[in-house]
């Protein structure tokens, strides 16, 4: 499977949008955020994005509560 430049750009924009939503909310229950996004992405993609944001050190998660910890 070949990944196109457009697909990579779309993935980056999606990740940025999820990060921005968490940043603006400061903290949000993960299930509540996913319920807002489920028409746009499946659970696997959502979980991958959250894992990426946590690995990047901009989001923390405790008891399913996502908190913005980035700048």
C-alpha cells in the first residue's frame, strides 16, 4: 500500500485538530471527546492519535481524563 502526500497531510491536520481541541478544553474525558469525533474517525485512529500526543508529551491521561500539558 502506497501512502500519498495528501494522506500524510490529512493525518497531520487531523492530529493537529485533536490536539487543538484538547488544548482549548484544557481537560476532557476521553470518551466524551471521542463521541464528538466518532463520525470523523474510527476508535483505532482516535486511540493512535491520543497515543501519539501522549508520547509527544503534550497530553497526559489519568482515569480516562485527557489534560493538555504542552505549551
